[in-house]
């Protein structure tokens, strides 16, 4: 009998399961509460019958993904490489600050969007995460924190979240529902390269905060940086954003990685203001985090300031955001690729990795 991963059950699934095994329906709530508290051993569910504990143990797979690597940055963020139950690797980054704990999570193993500046894109798509695997990252992070809990979630790890729409929506519903993790919708941010139909569908299903990986206001440049723009060019993207229900004071976030001599000119700033006309947006200016295998460099400080100044004098909030954890390969995909290279460099490690992938 194949044991199902316990986090791939919604509250409704648990309700049906307990009833079909002749237990009263309120027990589903008790099981779900233990699970969301991060307890992954049914024998520790103190308020349920003993015979049910045994059944749960037999029918479900209670193993969370394992922490393969934990890298602590000088800026107090921690990057994790997690090994899924089939041996595949994903990344998450925990970023505590005084008033919040933000967790950056993955939605896929790899990604098929192939953005030119992104390491994960170079891996291609290996597979989607299930909604339970998406949620497992939060439970692992909560277990890692002492006396604190994750308060904010950003989908800026590996993968294009809207390319894994159904599992994403199930996970978002658990994150934001009263009987789930009860996180406010404005504290959960989905970042997308711009999948227009899915942006519209997300607005209808579970309108959490939205960030767009934007990077240039010109279609030809954006199409060469982000191939998805050939299918959904800027005009289509803007129409979808105009319809999206706004969750935060600042509206939708446009993420803009500032790259020297590529997208950091005043011509770009002017066109960006034109794109933003009629939209409620904030622009996050992010100096490029250089990584191996790219000749691109971060924009010069003076260009960054001039760009920011141009936007802000036109009433567009444009904070400069430095990527956290730069000393620990925090750009998405860097660590997973590095680990794969280590495995290839050491045949014993590679053999162990393959064995663990085959076992499941
Ligand atoms: S930037 Fe995001 S959408 Fe683009 S390849 Fe990387 S993970 Fe995928």
C-alpha cells in the first residue's frame, strides 16, 4: 500500500477520511490542528484514540523534507536546501527581522520559464511541488525558529508559482484560512513572471498580494530577458493587473533588478512611469546579485539613485532592496546548482544521492 504524504490532505480530505473510518467528524479538526502546529508524529496527538493513531501511522507518510544544507548569512538570513522525499532538492530562505519573520519558498523543482538572469531557469522544470510540499517549507521553518513563527510568505524561491496553479491555490487557501495557518492575505505574496490568465484566475480564487518580476518596460528587451513576455506582452500584463484585487497599501509590486547598461537608464525610468499610469504599484529596485556564469553586473550607484529619484518625483514609491543572504548564494537556484555540482565532483556523494532517489 502506498502511504500518502500527510500534508497533501486538506481539512476536507481529513473530514472525509475520519468519517470513512468510522470516527466522529470533529476528530478531523484535532488532527489538522496538530499538523499545523508542526507535529508530524500521530503518536503525539494526545487527544485522539489510540487505535486511530496506529491507523494514521500506517496509512500516511509522516516524513517532512529533510534539511540537506543550512547556510547562515551575516545579515541573519538563513538559506536552506531541502531534500524532498524523492531526493530532489529545493531552496527556501528564512529572513527574520525585528517585527516580522519572512520566509521565501519554492513552488517547483526548477522552472521552465528560462529567464536569462536566473539560475533556476537554467535547470529547466524537473517537477511541480505538491501543495503539501509547498506547506512543508513553512512547518520546517517554524520548527527552526525558537519562540517565533513565520509571519510573511513570499513565493520567490525556485519555480514559477502560477505555472503550478492548482497546487498553489490549495496551499494558499490553507495559509490564509481561519482554520488553517490564518495568515493575512496581504502578508502572502505570489511573485510571477507574468502568466496573464493565471493572474486573473488567482484574483478570483484567493487574491493574495502580487509581485511581478518586471525588469524592463520595453517588450523587445523583456522578451529577450523573459521569454514568457512573447506570449503575454506588457499590454496584456497591464490589463490583467488593472483587474487584480489590491491587497496592500502600496498595491502591486513590480520587481526591477537593476542591471548595468541594460535596464538602468532614464529612458527606462520614463517608460516604466508610463506603464504604471493608472495602476497602483510600488517598484522594488534590486541591484543585480551577480552569480557565476553571467557577464551581467549590478547597476552603478549613481544610475540607481537617478532612476529611483525619477520614479519617486512621479509619486511612485521605489525603495532599493538589497537581496539578503548574498554571502550564502541566496539568489534562487544558486545553492541547488552548487550542490548538484558538488555531487558530480564526488562520485560517492552522487551514488548516495541516486540511491536515495531510487528508494522512493
Ligand atoms: S525568475 Fe522565476 S520565473 Fe524566471 S526562470 Fe527564475 S524561477 Fe523561473
